[in-house]
C-alpha cells in the first residue's frame, strides 16, 4: 500500500449529478465520508435513503461534509441505477484499484460502511453507519470535535 494519505489515492475526478468534478474541490470539505455500499445489498438499500436524507439536511444547514460512494456493485448498470438515488459523489465504477485500495486500507469487512475522515485523511469514525443511525442530527458536530 502507498504511504500517501488514503484520500490522496482517489482518482483525479469524481462523479456528481452534474457530471465529473475535480476530486480536490471535494476534498476541501471539513469531513469526507467514504460510503462503501452496493445495490444488491439489502441493508445498504435500507440505509442509503436514511443517509441521503441526513446528508441533505447537513448540506442545507451549511455543514462542510462530502460523501463519496465507493461502489461494490457487480456491474455498471447496477452502479448507475444505485448512484442515481444518491445526492453525493462517487468514484467512477471502472476505478477498481482505487476502490479496492480504500476498502483494504480502511479494513472494510462488510457493507454498508460509512468511514468518516478529516480532509487530512485522519480517521474520525470507522462505524459512521451506526453513528448516523443513532444521531443523524448531531453526528456531524460530534465528528468535527474529533478533527
């Protein structure tokens, strides 16, 4: 594995609803969530809408957080369909090395997994799914205290 901070191993561009965006502009947020998930995963399909609602609230409140979808989908069509339900960014489906690296680096054992980092790649929460589930309105402030 690279000695670079994990976020620096992201591809140069990410997908957004409006097309490609420069990854470094996304990394200017105070918090970065890596959302490991897949269309075929029932717990993922249950958590994604909950996380999407929380994320929309955070953004409406001016919180500087970005979420990046790290797809574990089996094919491009599943990826496209699932990403269409998400209000955040995604690593391109074909960026397999980047997705595998992040999954291994953060020791993702199962999905859905939300790993929350500072913009300097400091690990803030490796169980963000539970944190969001238990306190969707207050978790961003909790994470910011750990930056």
